[in-house]
C-alpha cells in the first residue's frame, strides 16, 4: 500500500542488478551500472533507439521520502537518505508513451508529516546509449525533477518539446521524440504526484507480453495498492501464494529443476531486453538458484500467512507478493554475514493463468 503514512516504514525492495529476479544483498544498494565499462561510441548520425538501445533511469535524491515509478512499475523507494545510482529499464520501456512518476511524501526537518523540507529534492532521468558502450556514451532523453525550494517544486524542469533521436536528441521542431510537460498534483491530500510523459517512436525492443495481458483489478491510476478492497486483496493472495510456496518448497528440497519452467517467459524476455544469447538468462538463473539451495550456510526464510503483502503495480498489469516490510517474499538469509538474498517474482495474468513475467 503506497499510503504516505506508510512510506515512512518502506525499505528498498528491488534489485539493482541487470536481471530483475537476481539476488541482491540487503546491505548493498549499489547499481550494476556503477562499475560498468565499455567502448565510447560516437552517436552522431546513428539511430540509437533502434540499434540495440540500452535505457536507464538515473536517480538522485536527498531528504526525500516516496516512490519512483516508470510506466506504473515501482523502481525504487527513497527514504530521506542521499541516493545516486542508475537502474537498467529496458525490460520496462516501450514504444509510445512512457510515464515518469514520483509519489512524494511531505516530511519536514523534524520528521513530521505535512510539509516538505526545504532541502528536499528528487530527480529521475531517462537516458539511452548503445548496448555494450560505456557510461560516457549516455545521452539524456528527459528528466523529471522536484525541488522543494521552489514555489511549485517543478520549476527546474525543462519545457515540453520535441527531440531528434538521430541528432543526439537535440531540440527539433519536427523531432521524433515528444517530451511532455512536467506536472504536479496533490496526492492523498498532502503529498506530491509529479509526472511527465516521454513518447518514443519505434525502438529496437519487442513489445513485452505483460503490456497486453489482463488487468489485475478494476482500478486505474496511482496508488492501486492503497485503494484495493479487502475482498479482492484476499482473493489475489489466495491465488498467488500457492505458486510462491511451490517455488519455496523446491528451493528448500533442492529440486530446482522442477520450478525452472515457471520462469520461461521471464528468461526469454530478459534475454531480449538486454541482447543476451537465447537461453543465457535461464542458464544463469538455474545456476544461481541451485547454488543458493545447496548452500548449507544460508537459510531459506519461511513464508507465513501473517507476513504476506499484496503489491499491484499502478499499470494494473503486474502483481507480486512481498513480506510486510515490502522485501521480496523469497529470501535466503546469511545471518553470519548480515546479508539477505532476495528474489522478486512478478506475475501477469492471462485468462485464468498466472505467468511469471519479471
């Protein structure tokens, strides 16, 4: 539930590795991008959107509490700490309208809800570069910014306009990339809902299956979690929990091969999203899970009925179960080293079938 009051108790929930399901250490919030090196490529005259594009969101935040989303999918929960890292987003990006969004809670210098700290600032920047190139090849497409020093908080955003993707995204009257106006609305009576759209032409990525899948609920718009009725929530938990327990039981018994087919769509689309060889993601996932399941020094965290939270993405196409603190439900705990390895499992729905898609 993305209520502003609840934000104060939120912890980081998503991995920053290239693959959405891969393990990540609970004490490590570094992006895989930070240590990425590669060849610098001259983008002038190239069609970077079609030629193996690598999209990322660069997130910077300070004294900010809230959620950062792309196309209704939660990317990160910020909790007043200073944040600066990059997240790969090829597996969330799409042709057409892409929405950058921040749901921000007003927390003052004393930690009280109701008014923003004057030093609160948060920005998310959509960038692209040719896959395999270094960070120096990154080109900014659009940024969404909030700075509490201003009257509205969004004065620092660039104006709406068009960019030419074949000329390093320079402003162009007839550009093929359309940047919408940054907007701020009131959220839950006191918070800030900050958004802008980025409309992309054809891109060198397939259409993801979840974009055409069934809606999870009858709701739409921001904060579906917070508006979901108890009956629907209970029904969705009842349908999804047995699948999580099936995976958990296989991990516990060391029979990983039994549940690997459940991840076929996720593996295939991850290969496509990051230009991997067919089967590379599936092979890597199998090894990762087998290694964790056979490691006697770490413990598989139990799944209990009183520690299950339902999270529906605001695109209304994706759903996951988490622990009550929003950490992934499937977790190996390495208590000796103070590390947890979390595995997020995200579903879409097709008819009466639940499919792991991320």
